[in-house]
C-alpha cells in the first residue's frame, strides 16, 4: 500500500485519455506543448508529464469540457497526437530471458526494435481510427479497406480482414509469435545453427510512418489539411538507449509533416551527451521547445486550481484551509501587537543567539517595532519563517547551557493553511491530488481543521520517504531515504541550531570533485531527482542537463515537515558539507555510510 499511495490511484499512466481529460487543468506548460514544433518535457515522476502527453490525443481533447479554452484548442491544435507509452520491456535487458539471448549476436537489439515498432504501429492505428471517426467523420468502408491493404503490405502483416481493428489484432498475433520464437531459441538454438529472422524484423517505425501517413492523407483526401502528426513518446527515461538516441536526433526534423513530443526525467543520461554534442544534435530554441516541469512560474496558482477542482469549490480555498501566519503576505502581519511581533519578542526572551543577532542589527530588543520600512523589508520579512520555527521548537537557548528543545508531537500551526497546501507539493499534481482527496474526507462544515491538514501532510511525507526507501540503489548499503534524512537533518541544524542564522543553508550544490563526494552518492542522488525527492534549482531554461555535479538542488518541500523546516529555498552548501554537518550517534561520515558492499 505504501507504493500505491503515490504511484497508482491518480497516475495518468493507468487512465484512458478521456478519463485524464475529465479533470484536466490547463497550465502554461500545456500551452507550450500544443505549439507547432518539436517539444521535450522534462520532469520527475508525478509531475504531470503523462497527463499533458495524453491530452494531445483526440479522445482526450474531445472529452475536455471543464475549461473555456478547450473548444478553441480542439479546433486549432496543429497536429494529430499519436500517444506511445514507453514499456520497460522494450529494453530486453529487463526481460527475464535477457542473459539466455546473449548467445545469439544482435538478437536482443532486433527484438527491442521489433517491440518498439509494434507499439508505434498500434498507436498509429488508434490515431487513424480517431481521425476517421471523430475529426473527419468519414465512414466510407472502401477507404478503410484500401488503407488496410497498404498497412498489410508496408508492415509485412499476414493477410487479414482489411479493417483497422483487425490490423491491430494481426500485430498482436505477430507479437505472440515472436514471444514463441524467443522461447524456442532459448531452449533449442545451438551455436552451429544459422538464424534467419522474418523480414518484418527489418522494419523501422520512422520510415514506415513516413511512408504510411501520406497514403492515409491521400485516401481520405486530407492532403491539404495543414495538420501535422505528432509522435508522443512518453517516459523515455525507461526506453532503451538506442531509441532515445534516435528520437533526440530526430528533433532536427526528418519530415516536415511529423513532429516529436518527448517526455523524460529532469537529468538526461550522460550516454546521450554525444548525441547533443554532434553536428546533428538538437538545440533548444532552434529545433525544439524545452519544457521543464519542476519550477514553472504558475505552480502555486496551478495548485490552487487543482484544489478547487477536487474539492468542488467556487470560492477562495482559504475559506476551507484558513491562512498560515508564517507565509501570510497581509500588511498587518508586520504591525505592533501582531502574531509575528509577539513571536519576535518571545524568541528574543529565550534565545540568546537571536537576541544578540537583533542587537548586532541595531534593533532595540526592549522596543521592537516595524516603523522602519527598510528594516521591515530587508530584515523582518527575511527572518520571519525562521523566527516562527525557532520560537515554536526551542524551549531555551543560552550561551552557557546550549539549546533545549520542546518535545512537541504536533506542530500544525506551522504546516497548515492554504499557503502551505499550495506550496508543499512543488507543483506536483499527483502528490497534491492524493493529499487533497485524503483531506476531503475530513471536510466538516466547509472547513478542514488545521490539525487534520497537518496529519495528512505528515502521513504523506512519511509515505513518500518510505517509497524512496524502496528505490533500488544497486550495491550501495545506503538507501535513498537515508540520503534524504541526512540532508534534511543538516538543514534542520541550520534552522534550529545553537546560532541564529539570518541566511541559513537550505539547499545544496553537488561537489564537482569525486574525492569530496563519492560517485555512489551522485548515482543515488540521480534516482532521487528522477523521483522528485530532490529538485534542480540551478538550471538554464534553454539547455538540457546531463550531469548533477556542479548543480544546485533543493529537497522536496514535502519532506520539510519531517525536519521542522520552513518552506523556503535558502542559500546553498556543498552536499559533502551537508553530509558531514550532522555529528550524531552513528558517527555519520561518507566513508562509513556510503561504502559499497564487496
């Protein structure tokens, strides 16, 4: 059930396009994706890549009714979307029989190519059916008959009834035949035999599609239709390397009537670097629209729309969740006698380091006021979240006796309210939808109690951490969750340590030198980035990223509740320093924690 919480109920991968459309929420990223160009979407799991890709299909666009922009986009979208979901078994090394096929040279590559071809051909048949039945509404069976005869010839299929539904069945039949062939080769093939594969193993989906699409347009008399055909390959991070190389190279355009819409994880594998560095490599802005999902500017507004949709709200969600004083932007937050004013006074009375900090800033600790507008903007707004957290968690901090913390099990004042709900998922719709649907069960008299909000956020955070603990990390003795915990504890020490810091470290930069940061840690970090546990901050909108070293990252806000952290991106420390920062009972250090088993 742990894995299901984040990866199943609201995963668009398991939904039909029309189901995805029922509650689809428009975003600026979707606006970019529907443009008449090649596009690449990069983002972690759950960020909504698959939703956007499926929304390019005719069934999804037809079922989309909840936005006034839907009809305009339906009429004007400049291409037909052919949705192709990556199957991990396209890469034969993921099959149980992969080792047994190594005795036959190049067979694994041929099977991989066959698997991709078959899926692309079936996806194209589905799109043909959607165009015929929905777009052009042409029920002339003679045209379908003619088209299918061309498909049988082009794809080297066995003779079958010339209807698209039977063409798909014929492809499935051939897939089954190949599976039987594989079993036969595993058990009966000997090295002295000569293997001759059927001729359809020589097909290539790109050239086949380039041949078939003009035939379809001619038969159905839509040659003058300005619409192109977009091959939408989803979740390419799971695809075999040869396919990734082929598709990214294709972004330089093969045929003018074919577009490529690709999705993958935030950091592309370094194995692809040569593809982009070559003379034929694509460049953002010239050949392709690059869409990075993890930090789009309207993420909080997007989250607000998700909340309204899933709770069925027409009014401001603040009526349901209330506000959070830590992040409230109301002007009266900085008035004498306000909640924040009281927190500053309270913290100064019990935290010697904070009192000294104020004195160094020339603040009269006996008469704290917000009358100086420059002081308010440059000092108080900046320290506000830190003050709230230290005042809440610290019982006493003296230069003589050190820090004594309060033992509090619930701190819903810090992690509730609409400002927190819209921010804590970093714009990740799957996480937010899951949490909101859990909170909806606690809705009473039009409100969700702050304690209930905290409970659901805390449970979601723990579940997410447990999911990360189950991510395979090869031979490393350390789980991804352990890395998350160490980073979180290091940041916690920055916020709640013995010294009050106006500019604490709350993000990290990955060391460029391997002697400072072991490559095993970088590999684990890469898995965390793909899962959304760590989010890239130091990036260029117009370039692809291939390596983590030298980049700046933040921990997902969803984990912050576990480490008592304010939802802010503070300055960066090197990851190696973050991992050394905690001096606790297990004598944490890279040498012992991140060694690999031999």
